C-alpha cells in the first residue's frame, strides 16, 4: 500500500472538505464574475451535457493516490465543457491549479487523462496526457477524426515520443501552446509526404526537436532505434522555425519501403516513363513535384556527387537533392539556399 512518507497509508481527502474548498473557490471566482457558485450532483466529465451536471468532480488526475479536483467552468453549449484541474499538494496541504482541459476523462489502467474537443463540421479530437513526477502535464497521444470530404486525413493518430535524444522537445502543456504547434507541424509534414509520394500515413509516432525538425516512425521501438521513415526540418522560410535562427534551412526526407523494411512509404507518384528517362530528368521531375519547393521550375541542375544534385530554380533559389540512382528515388531535398550550397 502506498504511503505518505510517515508510514501512514494514503487516504482519500474527505468529500466534505472537497466540497467546502470548491465552494469557497467558486464563490471567490463568482465574485469576479468568472464562475458559477452552485454545487450540483451529476455525471462526471460530461461529453454532451443535458441540463444540470456536476460542477465539481473529485478524481485522481496524477494517480498519486490523492483526490484532485475538476471544477467546471461556463461552456458554450456545444458539448465542449472546460474544467479547471486542481492538483492536491500533500506537502503543502492545498489544491494548486494545473491546467484547463475539456470533457476530461481518466484512464487508471494507462494512467493518463484525456481532453476531448468537438469542432464545427463534425471534427473531433482527443489529446491524451500524463503527469510526470513534478506534476508537469505531458502530451502522449493525439487522435483526431474528421468526416469532411475535403480533409486529407479522415483519421489522424499520433503518438509523441519524448525519449531518444537530448534535442527532443518535451511535450509539456503550457501557455505557449507548444503541443498544438507540434501537432500542426506533424500534420503539415505528413500532408507534404502524401502530396509528394502519394502515400497517406495517418498513424505514426513522432518527435519534434528544438531546431524545428519533425521525425516519424511506426512505433516507439522504431523511434528508439532511429528507424525513421520521414523527416521534415522547418527552416527560416516557414512559420515553424522553432530555433529562431534566421539561417535555418528547410528539408524533407523520405525513406521508402524499397530501401528499408521498416518504412510504410511507397512512391505512388512517379513519372510515366521513368525507365526511359536519364537520371537528370528523373531528379528534375521529383523536384518539380515537391510541395516544399513550392513546385518551382528548374533552371539548371548538375550532379556534384553520385547521390547529390545541386539545383537552381528559375526564381534564383538553390536546393540540394539527394538521389538514389539504384532505386531511382529522391531521398531528400534541402533548401532554399540564397546561393550555391557549400559544405
């Protein structure tokens, strides 16, 4: 049985105390016009509120054996019910505000909590979190369903892996909305992968580095062993340059299933007569169909090494193209550079 440091087993905080605290908390908020003061009984964590529901729910959010509080805030009636999550600090014997989540649910078996949000058009997303030993809330998974006919991904299932490198950003929920930025970066990279190769990957693990790079693998084990099938660096020419380095260069890299067994990517977008084309024309075709190169037309390209081509577009930008001549596949494009890339 878990203890509290003094050899005495942990016990739940009395319900009367929880209600008293919550009443005082809500009353204080109400004085500023921020929250309701009524304490009512109802189903905890309603996904689709019908009439009056519980304003206060006692749940162990960080699974430390102590009850925490979820205090309902006003909502817009669309089913997105926000809760202020208050964690009990047994050392200081008080509740401390942690975060606001929507339609909170807990999973004692996996020891994570989730926040579910419904948006217009039938789009619905669930973000799964887990508290660490310092009670920082980490995103561990993001699941989205979108029935829109114009949406590329009807379902998107992304697991975030923090272990593996000192450069990986921890997905801690905070004021800067970093988790939302990470998801947006992953979505854009997978969209670009689909637009370029024709392969739609909607379930993957991913990591984001402090330099603005995103890498994808099929499982945490693959990520641990660097079995990466797609990498995307967001440079200074993008809105996701997390490094704020004005000379950071973008890139998009692909490992196909023909070159590595762990990759789910197949090149489905190919030139019709690739077997009859010289390597230079194949490189140009791949480049001009690449979304991150903004589908610019090639002015000139030349082979610097067996697997590297230097390309200049008609607008004067420079790129490096990594090319596998045996498989006749491009593996990475880096750029734009302002001048001829030198290494």
